[in-house]
C-alpha cells in the first residue's frame, strides 16, 4: 500500500530525513519508535504532504502512485489520515460541522453527491458510540478547551468517520492517562481490518501493549536503524535507545 | 377580463413608453456640481412640497460651512464633490441587452451566490422580461402590510403621501448638521425607504428593500427612516447581497431609526459594494451615518456584514434615551486586497438601567486595513448602565492590519463597562489540519472565518445568514496564496 524509497527531506535547509525505506501492506500495523528529534513526526508530516518540508530525494508511493505532486487534501482523498500529535483548535466550528465538511469535500473530490443528512447523523452516532463519546462533545468547537484526552479521542473519532486506508497515529499516547489511553487504543483496534494499514508513531512502548504491532522500526538521525517484530519494542523499553545509537555510529 | 400572460407582458411593455418612463437619459441627468439651485432643482424634479425644499436648503447651508472629517484611520483621495452629478432619473435604460455583455467575473459571483437568472439580469442592469411571480409576490406583500396599517414605501412617496410623519421624524435622530456627509445627504438625498409600524403592531414579515415596488436606482445618497410606534416590532433587511457594479464612487447614506416606548427594531445589513480591483484601483467610498433612538424599554439591534467598498466609514449607533432601553451592535467587517474600513458603533446611555452589547468581528486579508472604532458613553443620570463589548480581529497573511479604538466615557459611578478584545491569525497549522482532513485551502479559510464570525451570523435572519456566509467565502477568495 505505502512504499517509501530512500526518502530525504529537509526544512529550511536543515536535513531531517536521510534515506528512509519502508513498506507497509494492507492489514499491517507498523510501529515507528525512536528518541526525540529523530525524525518520527517529520516522516508523518511528509507522508501527509505538509508543504513546509522539502523532499530532496527519494519517493513516497501510495498504491503504486508517486505522491510527489499531490496536495495534502488529495492525499487525504486517497485515504491517508494523520492523527496529529497536537490537534489544532478551530474556534466556532463544531466537531460535527468539521466532519460534515471533511466528508463532503472528499465525496465531492470523487464526484459524489453530499452525504444525506440522515445518513451523516447515523454515522456520527455510530462512531461516537464506538469511541464512547458524549453527544454534547460533538457540538463543541473543534479542540477548543479540550483536555489532552479529549483531543486525542476526537482524532480517533475523525479517523473512524473518514475510514482511511492508511492511518498514521503521531504520538497518540502522549499526554494521555492510562484510562484515556485504553479507550483510544480500543477505538483503534476496533477499526483495524485486512484492507487497512496503520502506522503508530510513539516514543514509549506503553501504547504498543494495547495496539500490538506486526513490525517495529527504530528511527535514529533520520534513518531506520533497526526493524523487527513486536519484541523489539520490549527490548527498547529495557535497554533504552543508547545501544542503538552506538550501533548506528559504528 | 382574463389576460393571458403574454398579453399582459405586451401591455406592460408598451405602457412604459406611453408614460415616458424611458425618456432620453441625458435630459434627466443634471450637469456636475452642487449649489443652491441644484438643491432646489432636485426637490422640484421630485415634486416635493415646499417644506421639504426648505429643509434641504437648510442642510445645504450647514454643509457649506463644514469640513470633511479626517480623523478616521483611512487614507484616500478626497472625492471632488463638485464633479458629481446630483440628480439622475431613477429608471434609467437597461445597460445591456443580454447577459453575454456583462462582466463574466460578476456573473461568476452571482452563480456562486445561487442567484436566479432573472435576478442576475436585474442586478447587472440587463433588460428583464416581466416576471409574473415577482409582481404577484409584491402585491400580496403590500396587501398584508396595509391590513396591519404598516407603511412601507420609498421616502419620496412618503414625503408626498405621509408628509405629517416625515416632517415629524426626518432629521430627529440624525439632524442635518450632524456631520459633513449627513448634511450633504440631507441636502441632496436621492431616494430611500420609509417604514412606519403603528402602535402595538408586530410586523409579520422581514421587511426587505427587495420587495419594495419601484426600488430600482435608490442612488448614491440614500435616506432611510424607520419609525416603530409604542409596543411595535419590525425586522428590516437592508441591501441586496449581490455586488452591483455601481459606478458611483461616493455613497453617503443616512439611516434613522425611531423606537418608541416598548418598541423593537432589528436592522440587518449586508453590504458588498465594489471594493476595487486587486491592485486597489476603483471601488466605492461608503460614508454612512446610521443612528437609532430608543425610548423607554425600547430595543434597537444593528447587525451588519460588510464585505464591500474600497473605503468604509460607518458607525451604526444607539441613543439609549429611555429607561431600561437596550442597544445592540453585531458586526462582521471583512477587508481584502487594498480595502480600508473604519467601522464600529456608539452606545450613548442616557436613561437608567440601559444596557448595550457590542460584538465586532474584523477580518483582514491582503494589504487591507480594518479598524474598529467604538464609543461607550454613560451620562451622569444613567444609573446602573451596563455595557459589554467584544472586539475580535482575525488576520490573514502578513501585510494586513487590524486596529481597535475603543472610547469609554463614564460619568456615572454605577456604570459597569466590560471590554474584551482578541487578535488572532489564521495559521498555516489550521489550514494544514483542514487539508489533512480532505478540505482544500479555500474551503478551510471559509470554515475558519465562518467559525470566527458565528456569533454575528447567528443574529441574522436565516436566509440572509446563508447568503452572508457565501459572501464571506467569495470576499476572501484567493486571499491565501
């Protein structure tokens, strides 16, 4: 589904990604771990098409199609979803209205009519139930005054609504207490299926106890320095990142 | 006798010539310049009674002694008032024979607003077929109003048909000598609306200039007078939401509202006159005086959405004269490219227990400048006066400006005045967040702007709100590269 080849990217002339290779197939869950500043979030932003980053070399392909000239919204229409590490506030725009706009814009891009209001409402009810979201929450302004947990849960709610092919969860666990973490992880697990793929970006192994990955990759200094199965995450938890840094330096 | 539609159409067409409505334009337009003779001639052309002519002349005398104000935070080349023609026949010939001749950019805007083809023609100044529907709508409308004793007509008609009312109220709230442009308007006003709601009557529908018969060509010096007798209610909608490409550069309108004891007036405006092109050439100068007077327990609420004009200078105000009266001002002002707006309100608290609310939302994009200027004044006798003001500014890009000039004058110790202000910027992060959810940048801006303006949009009558929302989108198109 997603094929990343020798990807180099920089921001304001500063090189962040220095040759990432990664292949993600349908039905798989990949975890990307690594110390702060290693390039994890940058990788997520580059896949989503954030224009602040310049791809200097290599490519990102989605279902065999090079995404180089594809705008962020077109990537979203192709089924790429990014759960933000720091979700953005939009005052005066309710969660419901935001979702309605997002869904209908995607449908418009595919030449479809707007989703009928009753279908939309039913979908919203369904997904809100799935994630244990109070209905009152949906009429609040997007992310404004939300607690850390509410913001992250809202991201997963949006993911459930948009039904992406590839979901990238950027530090979804940061700022969550254990209960919120469990709810969010449960939500993600319920949405797992054979035709979808997930990339979980995280600093700690904690989240991976709930969302069990098929593969774990460790990024250091803009490169994947080690890949393995889910046991790699445990090893990292045990030993920290330093041994990998040393290994990479050799 | 039963007419067929076709016959009636034909008859109406020929009648126009019969009555000479469409005489040669040239002969019905005055040469440029303003002096006493011109004022008298305007009054004569409009077949006004003598008292009206004298009233205009008085205004002209005041105006001659006055100077154009320059305290507003706007910069422009002062229009040459001697280069303007002060009278032009109201029903001029259609400018075009078909829509194909009209500026395609304008038509594009009409389409986006969802305006019907017939209405598009009317707005663009294309010859229109007689539409049976609109005639019958207007007729039914007038009948319903008349049954309730409501008067809704052009101000010229009112001067002739209801002189006692006009004489009593014209200039009561905005006197001739109020300010430079109000004096000019008083001397030369072309036409406008008059609305009178009798005691205890609740006007059953939103009064919109759209429904007024003979509404074409109110001209550049519009005069509006709304009188609500004790215990009555009216909601008045001003402006059409389509951007007519008016060739008049200067517009100086006066609007006066009188709300007697226990009466309520809701006055909503959507203004989108030509703002000039992207380089800042052309565009309308909009210098308006709007003021309402509240007697005991009365309420006046101004709601405005301003997206047009090159230069705007406008402060819809409330004189809270009666005890327990209420004044409200809800405003969205959008400026893009090289537009400049200096707008706000004045709340003058004279009576006891008077309350006022000000919610102002300024949105600046491009190289525009957007200023809020507001005065809250509490008189020494106005015990327990309350005001709440909130002024929010939203900036797009790095080249525009937002300014806030709040003036507070409190002469009574019991006054409670609150002022809140925020300035924010549409961030690239917000836009990327929307993009990532599949919403393109234009739509994202519209969404963010609508969210920002929500408190004010909610105050507009439903159908107006929908159009206003679309208008906000159109005005800000292309404002983020």
